[in-house]
C-alpha cells in the first residue's frame, strides 16, 4: 500500500481522492468491487457472443422448419428435421451448381494468384533493376482504388476478350484484383528471408529458377499460407465482380447465387429453401474456420499489421 | 549477379504485370477518360463533353444524398466498431483481475465466436440480416415481442428513418470481431507490468483503457481507422443486397449511385464521373485520417 503515499504529478487531485476513498476500506471491499466488475465484463462478453451467434443459429434452425413455422413462430424450434429443404435448395435452388462453379473458379484463381503473386513479389524483393520501384508501386497502388471505379470499363474489357460469362474469365479477373495485396504482402516477406542461404545455393551452382522453386519458396511457406488463406476467403466470398461479369444463371458463383435466390424468394415465398441455401453457403467455411481458427485469424490480421 | 537475371525477371514479372495491366490498370485509367464523355454504352460512339458530367453531378441531389449517407457511415462505423472492439479486447486480454493481469476465462472461445462473421461473404451477411430484420418473420421483431417491447418493433429496412442505421448495425456486427482479434494481438505485445503497475496504483478500468491501452495501441487503432473509413466509403455490396439504396433513397450510398447510374440507366459517362469523385474522396479521407491520427510513437521497453 506504499504506492498510496507516493505522489504522482500526472494524477489529478480528483482522481487521487477517488483512489484513496476506494482504497481506504481495506481489501475485501475492493475484491467485491472487482467481483461485480468481473460479472459485468463477462456479461458484456456474453452479450456480444450471443449477438454474433444467435442470427447464425437462427438461420440454421430455420433451415429445418416449414414455411408456416418460419412465418408464424420465428423463435420456435422446428417441429421435425426437414432435410428435404436442403435437397430443394441444392437442386431446385441450384446451390449445388453454384458450389461447383465456385470450386472450379477457386482452384484456378487461387493457383494463379499464388504463382503469379509469389514470382512477381520475389523478383521485386530480391532483384535490383531499373523500374523496380515503379512496378512495385503500380501493383501496390491498386489497393487504393475502390473496385466500383473499374466496373464499367472492366465489363467491356472482359467482353472484348470474349470472356464475359465464362468461369476462366472470372479466374483471371480474380487473380488480377488479388495481385496488389498478394504482391505487397509477399514482397515484404521475401525481404525478411536471410540472403546467406540463397548465396550459398548460388555458389553451389544452383540456377536462379531452381533457387526460387527449391529454396526460397519452401522458406516462404508461412507467408504463403497467410496470404493463401486471405485469398481463399476473398475469392470464395467475392460478390461484386461476378455480379458484373456473369449474367448466365448457370455460371453463377455461390455468393451471387444466394443473393439471387433471396430476391426470387421474395416473390415465391419459399423461405425454408432460402434458409437451407443460406446454411449450405455458410456452414462449410465456418467448419473450416473452427478447425484452423488460429491460422485463419493470424492470416487475416497479418495484412493489417503492416 | 551476372546478366543472367533478365530471363528470370522477364518470366517472373511479365505475366503478372500483363494480367494486372489488362484487367486492373487499364479499366481504372479508362474510367477517368469515360468520365469526360457522354457514352451510353450501346455503341462505340460518344462525344467528349469535358467537365459537364462533373457540373451535372454538383447539382444532382441524389449524389449529395448518397454522399451524406457515406459521411454518416464514415463518422459512425469507425468510432463504434473501434470502441466496441477495444472494450471487448480489453476484457478478453487484461480483463481478469483476480490478483494477476490475465484474460478472462474462455477468452479463446469468445475470440472464435466474435471473429466468425469474417468468414461469411457479404452476400450471406446481407441475406441473413435482411431476414433478421423481416418485420413479420424476422428474429429481431420476434425477440422484441418476446420480451414485451412490442412498441420497439419496426419495419426496419422498410422505414426510411431507420433503414440506414439498421445497415450500419450490420456493418458493425460483421467487423467488430476482426478488431477484437487485431487489438488483442497488439495488447499481447504490451508488457504485463505496465498493466500491473496501473492496477497497483488503483487506476480504474476506464482510466486504464484511455490512459494506457489507447495510447499504447495507437498505431493499430490508426490502421483500424483508415481501414474502416475505406469500408465505409466502399460499403456498397451490402446496400446492394439489402435495400438497393431504398426505401426512397434513404440508404443510397455513392457506390450504389455509380452502379445504378451506369448499369441501370446506361449513363456510363456520368456514372464514371461519380466514381472518379468517389475515388478522390476516399483518397483524401485516407490521407486526412493518417494526418489527423499521427502521434508520436510510444516505444515499449
């Protein structure tokens, strides 16, 4: 308790008074105050937890309900588990088709993004040449622009390339729009790798391409995983680009298809199918997230810490 | 290195650069050109009209209306999200105070839950919350009625006075978890003895938060601010899914204007001009935010 008597110039008299009065009636009062505060803080944590979980849980439960149950008793539990809602969403709601389309696009776009992003970042991080800074800032500057700004010309650029309404077209566009962040992140990462290893490899007669694929790429694995997770989620969840570039309903990706389903439910009133589709769209990522939460949280926040 | 570096540079840089230039740089550049034309998109013919689109924009009440909504988002979203994020992160990481400075029990579970909306696409979030706000069958009105607050039940997205705030709430809901984790990571790097010293000196939690946590985390908060400001300017996907700017333009934002004017009315020249204005606004807001929040860095250790 000696701290009480030590004077602190920064502390205001009022605060001092508050401290003394709070400190004076010995220890049990204080732990009582802390006890209530702990209940409070747990209360707040719990409230926000419920706010986050309840809407998600509600959507999953509603997916098992009948339309009548959904409309008349929003808080009630489903009378029985109606799995056929999911069947209808998967087939008639075309969610199955959208899943396949998203998967196809993702395989191509993620592979391309990682390959092109890593090679560009490596060249920019490890080689001195005229124009290095210009190229770097051309890439990184892309992060500054809102995507909406490119929509109109992008539509015509993709149309002129004959890739409107095609999944390969979408792959290329996803890749191009992911390059700024990927190059930014991986350039920083490649710079941190020790030069001694690559020098040793070069002296041992390792060619520059071999050096990259056999030595540098494995060393950059943690960075590649982080940015890979980031891009995976960005491509899986992408909504605006497909809305502009895909008009053919058979080519829709998941996010876009779900939004379209929601619009059409407004007319048809098939709510259970909509909730089933919603559940199908969100559960896979949430399950993957529950398993890899540490890596995913680190991967997504890493980009912000720069 | 000998002349051998050029083959590698060419193979490594040219393909990504070509792709990037074709799909990203060229569209962005074209937008600026198109914004000075009256192009309607049907043919290749257009007239250069100079700055006419920008003059028209100055007198377009819908543009001002949308900008005002962006301004509200810009004020509310960062402040509310950062405050809730800081508060929850403090509770999770230095909230436990029984003798030692620790996180509360179950903090990793809370983090798991809070962060989960980050996994969901804007489409899932938009569709989900449109249903939550559904006046007849939605979760929210049902909850209010269940606890006897029937009077507070609203038509939410259908009410021009409420719809924008309902959308802001969804954006806060979706983003808080990210900043809880981000601030939490930053708090972990603050030496524990600083908090212990504050606790010994009898500093209240409130004082600890604003006198210790906020100054020490200022760099991270600044980044969060800029990032949320960009989200607030770019908040168009959610609006597009939930309300399409309605009812009667009450949730219209500048991105929605660009989209509607361009693809709805086929006024590509005018739409691009709005987009260009939006770009310069975002850019200047970022610069201003970085300047305003600049402070001397506090060195730990």
